[in-house]
C-alpha cells in the first residue's frame, strides 16, 4: 500500500509492482480483491483522487496542475475519476468554499 500511495503505479505497471513485491501479478490481484475488494489499479486511482482532493482543499493550484500533481495523465481522466468517486465535479468543492 505504501508503494501505491507514493504513486508507484502512476509511472509503472501492476506486473512491475508485483515483481518488486516478489509475487506474481495474478496473485497480487487476487490478494487485493480478497482483502480490499478492488484491483491494484483501482486502489491507485482512489489514492490519486484522494491526493487531488487534498490539493483542492489546501491549495489554489489550477485543476490541471492538481490533476498532474496527483498522478493523472490527463485533466479529462482526472475529472472523470473524481466525478465517479465523489459524485460531483472537482470545481464544485471550491465553489462550496467560496473559492473560484
């Protein structure tokens, strides 16, 4: 989990993560499903969106800067994942606080 939370899967693949951990990628995926109910990629995506939420709350960075700083490869993907996880657009969090 530390590797995923530190952004390991932002630049590398699940098989590379499995190699670092000394297990097969299928076994790693099974362990994640069994213990977390999600794939390693889903856990990484959730970690990215949580990092983004913290940046929205704590900074005045643009949404593009937040997307890339959080490990997303595009602003569109950031918006899609954020909407799916939180049920609303990233900009709505700043508007709720009275920030642009």
